[in-house]
C-alpha cells in the first residue's frame, strides 16, 4: 500500500510517500479499513516534530482520523462487517499505523458507522475534534443548559465543534477569534458572542458579557498565557478544561482562591495506555455524534483538502493557524 512515512522527527519535509506492506489482521478486536480520507490535526504536526513528548512510541505513519470501508473483521468484532462505511479516531501508537495510508487496522471499539449523509472527506474530519469537545464539555464539566461557556479559538477544528455541542446542550457561548472573518465563521456555528483577542482583552470582554461574574465553563485549546489569563474569566467554583500541559511557570493562585476545578483532556489516552472501557466510551460518543450529524444538528467544516502525497503541504497549512475548521487528505 501507499503511505506517508515520517522518516525522522522534524519539519513537514520528513513526510515521504512510500510503499509499505498491506496490513493484515493480527488482533481479534481489529477491523481492516480501506482508508478513503484522513483528517489532519494539530497533534499530527506535534507528533511529527517531537514524537518523544508523548507517553508511548509514535508509529512512523501518522494520522489519528480516518474514514473508509471495512475490508475484514477480527473474530471478536461485533457490529461491523465487510462493506460497512466507517469513521474512527485512533492514535498512531507503537505498531498502530495511522490513517495517512491506503489501509489501516483499527480497534472496532473506536469506530462507528459513517453518517450516511456525510462524504468520506467530511467524516474523516470529524472524530478527533468531536470526541475531544464532547469529553471536555460533557464528561469533564457536566455542562448544563443554564451554563455560560467560553471556547477559545472558536474557528478551529475543536473550537467550532465545541461551540455547536454547547449550543445543542442549551448553553450560551462566547469565543475568542483572531479576525472578523473568523468571528463570522464562529457565529455561523452558533456562537452568541465573539471576542477578537487581537483587539480586546478577552478577560475584560468575558466579564462584561457575564455582568462581572465570569463564565461557568472555559474550554482552553491554546494553552500558555491564554490558559493563565483564562482563570480570571471564570466564576468562583467554575470549570476550566485545557488541551495543553501547563508549564512550570504557571501561576495557580487564581484558580486556587476561586475554588475552580481544572481538568485536562487528551483524547488519545485510551490508545496510548490500552484502556478498553475508555475506548468503548469514545466509540459511543462517536455514535451519539453520528445521530447529531444525521439530524443536521452538528456539522464539520472542511477548509481544504489535499491528496495523500501532499501531506507535507497539509501540515504546513495546519501549523500556520490560518485555517478554519479542518484539513483533510484524500486517499485514492
């Protein structure tokens, strides 16, 4: 099969199109998928640049998101058969090659039937960001209809899904963006209020929006100084969820005196540590998202597609921060 191989850690230029042996079923819980499209996520670029930063060895073929057609199933697989159209999110860990290839072996517990109304391209863009946003907002905070929620980077892949999930739950949402165009984009997905962080202090803007109280929930997808400032935009006893690891310089005094609950979200953990129950939970989240996609309550924006052999260009674009929604590789 053709695959994009990470020949060494480094920049996008280390991603090379190569021939590899076709994978064969080795685990009874695997399905063999003919990949039709693969989502490209910021975490892919980080794995490429610094694979040693993760809690398990990164496979040479990257790609956490995929959509395709089942070719074969293991002995313990239930709910899937050859010919089914599926989508999934599975990190490229140890011998688990990622989705930047013509075929992938996927643990069936991480997969779901592809929404019938979605193309393979749109479906491949959905799993990682949908599961990430779901776990962050529903699992970590118990989001309720009366909550006010701050989502950072609302025009991004995770951000534009998080806005929708919060609105579906009945919550009010404000979000940070970097341009007028991205503000319009975020509003088109349901944001009640947008804050251009390049023009306004987002903490002051959030406090104005909430009458000085602060939001009930903040979802940080940026990290660093943004996370440090976010604590002051969240109410006493509120929730802060971040995708990024705080550095040693982080000042925890504000969340401490506000009795805030701080949670972390890295949706790849079930694969890194082989946690069966957590994998099953993520598959269930994906099936619940399928219902929302089918009902047209949830949608994914694909900003641009590239053929598989142009994976390096896709990585360069993702790292630029200039995109909205997701980037996808199409696989012949």
